[in-house]
C-alpha cells in the first residue's frame, strides 16, 4: 500500500547535539561543583524525579573518576518544596 510519503534519502546531514538548554545547564553546574558544594532549585518542584534522573545519569557517567552527587527534596514554609543537590565525592 503506497501512502505517498515521497521519502528522499539524503547524505551528509549532520546530527544536531542531543542536549537541551535546561539539561546542559544542570550538567554544567554538576561539572563545576567541588566536594561539599551544593545548589538549590527553588522553583516549584512538580517533577523532582526529572532532576534526580539527570543527577543519576551524571553519577553513572562519572563513576569511573570517583565523582558523586546526592539530593534531597526539602520544604520551606516560605518557598514550598524545592530540591537541593550536593557534590559528595
């Protein structure tokens, strides 16, 4: 069955980078951190798992060089829920 897609195969088209601005900002912060440093993401945390998934991926990719992050979801009477990330190794 022909659906009329008219597919044209092309050569030499470069693949753009995968990272988004939001992800690269988080990864760059992770890379700049030294042991004992931390930062908070204070905007309302509706999906803290998103940030924790990025942190987990970073931990896995840096495991062979001994770097590690840890996070906690915290709550403030003024700001509500937020996430704080520490460099622990």
